[in-house]
């Protein structure tokens, strides 16, 4: 039976001239008085909210959830995500930043004002928000891809991922490249088709959200699986029926992987169009691909 996890990223923002600008947990710690419950040695992922189901921690300028136990089905995912987002929203609503009220921002792309952070970049926590690629990932589609760490001091945007963790089927870890290609065709297209923010998906895909990005994972207890890193955070706000459909497409991708003759054919017929659909956020093309799979 498949098991699931996720570590989506969302943002705390202030609104200025009708636009949201991200205020990182590190900046809030400096100016709003919040304190981490747990502090990691490298100050990359301090935890600010913790309960028996999830933690909310800092990841760059984002808030990132860690789900503490494997999830068994879409109903459980829906419940945990909604509970966690409500918890974070309540936490943020009690804070302010230099007198400005804060909002919970759940879209795939958010603006940043680098000048707000630059005076404090010598501080390790704040500097974490100006590095892309600090943790290595892989690409199942781009040959010879090498993850690079980038300094983005002048970059005006940050990106919210909705990475999916899948285990319970050893083939995911054993054959990650075909596994990720099939997940791109099923899950990647489903997420693009149903995103409320196609233009932001397209913008994110220039930096993050490439169709083939993944990490092999060994989870607590030694179970092996895969982290599919292409989807943005847009799916975390799905209603319950769409969450169920998302899980259907995860299972569909795994079923193709378990049937190599069919899976190879699905990749040959759909991968190139899938790459185009995801990179260009072409919702019509994604919908057409999914219809051909059913």
C-alpha cells in the first residue's frame, strides 16, 4: 500500500500598494519577537509550531510544513493540510511587522523586497532566504543535470513548492527516472490542469517546478521512496474531491511503473507533450493528455 507525505511552502506577507511582499520567519523573529521551539545547528530549518501531526518551520523565506507520520489516503491528507494551514494562519494573524498586519499567502509565486533583508544578510537565518539550490535534487528528464547553489540577492521573486513524498512501492526508489516521468505525466499534468494560477505556474517553472525534478528518499524506519518536486503549492488548497482525484493520479503513475510494457508506451506517447504543458502551464494540453490516459 502506498504511503504519502508532503512539505509544501507558503508565505507570510504584508500588502503594499495592492501587492503582497514576503516577510520571512527569520525577519519576523528579528522584528516581531517569535522564537523557535526547536533550533537546528545550521539554522536552516528552525521550528516555530509543533504538534503531534505536523511542524511548521522556516525554509528560506517560506514557512514549510513537515508531516510527522506517513499519510494513508486523500482524506487524511486533506484533514492534516487544512488543520495545519488554519494553525499557521492563526499564528500569523497575531503578529505584525513594523506595524503592518500579516497575511497567509498560498500562491506559487510571491514578491520580495531585497532591500528589506540586505542589511541583515550577514545573519545566517536571514541569508538562507537568498540561496536557491542549497539542498541537492535530481532531474529524471534533463540529461547531465547538476543542481547548483545560486545566490539570489537581487532576485525579486520566491517560489512555493508542493512536493509530494511517495513510498510503499520499492520500484519508485529502484527506478526513479521512469517513475518521475510517469508522475509528471499523471500528477504533473493534473496539478497544472487544476491550478487557479496558470501564469504563476509558468513563471515558477523558469526557476523551480521543472517536470522531472525529484529526490530519492529513505524515510524513518528505512522505507525507501521518492519526493516528486515539480508541483507548486497550488494543490494544497484543493477541495476534498480534487484531493481524491490527485491521489488517483498518483496511484495511476505507480500502476504504470509496475507494468513496464504499458509504462514505457505511456512515456513514449506523452512525455514530450507533458514537458511542454508543465513548462508553459498549458492547461488545455494537460487536460488533453489526461483524457488520453483514462
